[in-house]
């Protein structure tokens, strides 16, 4: 996902407000390493790679300080269909904010969103998505924004799977995160979504602390707020700070981590430059993985030309760049954690 996504989707209106019990952490239930993975090329490549870079005495040994693994979020760590979850949140927030904006009842795209006509709202294209995200994500403190996100996560459910969005994570990828950390890797999220959105749940759901989340940002400012009012605050402004999609991902990695990763996991052309930066940097053995969505029964099947998570260029170049394809249908025993 990007702050400038191209999601001109033709689909029926999706209800975005779903009452649900409070969302609980998505557990990594399996005790054996990579227990939800079938034996195959992808699993073997990962296990063999980790062994050679973490075994002392190996010619490919890499000290722990350099063991960096980066993961896209949407479509790599959790489901991204039929609509990026952060966009679903933004549409929900239009309803939350509507009482302050009576003019929205007759102003597009807000009127369509308030009627639940998501297709009509999206007909305006990329600029409309930018406008909605900006209106619903800015003009408040980071704490206020986090509270809005948490309130939505506590009540919203995925329209197909009827479970909290935080339980639409991929069990096999939770196991990869744990497996890598057990072998001395630091795991980072590098997403086109906003860092402030992902930081609300990343530690609880993925075990990834806020400082290891790299995402798109809006510019912020500091307000001391003396004399109460919750103390000093960081206020989110409407100006785009960093677009962390495509070529923005390596830039974000450099700015926040300061060294190239050893491992990169993505699923779409939005991750191409991150994979290229990771595997193309000399000096250490490095590896890239692409989650390919091939399972319409258990999740979704899509790649080329998809309005969400399109996988064209990265798929074309995967073989020549030695990127490993993870086939969801054949490589994973299960997709989402058991309820």
C-alpha cells in the first residue's frame, strides 16, 4: 500500500463497520520452527540460508549486528484484499468524523462513503484516496490517531473471513519472524502504509516494536502544551513527509536502519526496489522472497494486473535475480492462525 495507491477497483460496496469482540493478538501457536510450512524450495532456501549466515566457522557467517530482515506488510504479513486495511480504516473514519462536517452529506466522495457506496467513492481515483487518507489521518496528535486506530481494530471485521483484521495475519509468516529472531535477526516492517497506523498493532501482533516499523509518514510538529492537556505532543500535519513505496522503501531503510538488509520479503511490484536493494548490495550473502497469492480457496489468487498487490515486474525478474517465490497454495499448510 502507498499513500498514493492505484486502487481503481470494480467491486460491490463493502460494508466497513463490523461489530466484533475486542481483537486479540494473533498467536504463533506452532511450537516447531516453520511448522505451518510444507517441505519445498522456499522453506529449504530459508533454512539453508539462515544456517550458513548464523553458524560460526561458516565462510558466510554474518555477525548478529548485521542480521537485518525486512518485511512488507500488506499481502506479505497479512491479507490485503479486497481493500487495503488502512483504506478501510480511513473510510470508517469518515463516518466517525462526519458529525463535525455536515457538508459531507452532499459532498463527494464523502457522501458516497457515508451511503456505503465504496465503488462510487473510488471512481474519483488516486487523488480521492489521497484526500480521504489525509483528512482522516492528520490534524491530530499521534496519540489521538493511535486511539482511533485501536478503536477500529477492536470492532472491525474482515468482510470475507469475519474475523478481526489483526487475525488476518499469515501464520507461516509469524513463524518466519520468530524463526529469524531466534537466530539473532532483527525484524523490520517496511510498508507503503503509514508507520503510525502499523505501530499501533505491530508489537502485539508481530513482535515488532514501534522503532522497527518503517512506513510512509506525514510531516509532524512538536507542541509543548504546558499546563496540562496531556503534556507535550507530536501533531500530524497534512503535508506528506515520506512516501515509503517502491523506490521509497530503500530510502526509508537507509534513513532508519543505516545498513542494507540480509533478507527481504515482499509480495508485489511495490516491493521490487526493496528486494533489488537487498539482494543487489555486495559484501554479504543476501536473499529475497516473494509471497505469491495462489490460493483462492483459503485466501485470494491474484498477481498480474491486480488493482491491489499487482505482481508483474517482480515476477518477471524473480528468476534472473534469484528471488525465491513462496507459493501460498503449495508452500503453506495453513494461511491464517486458528481462531
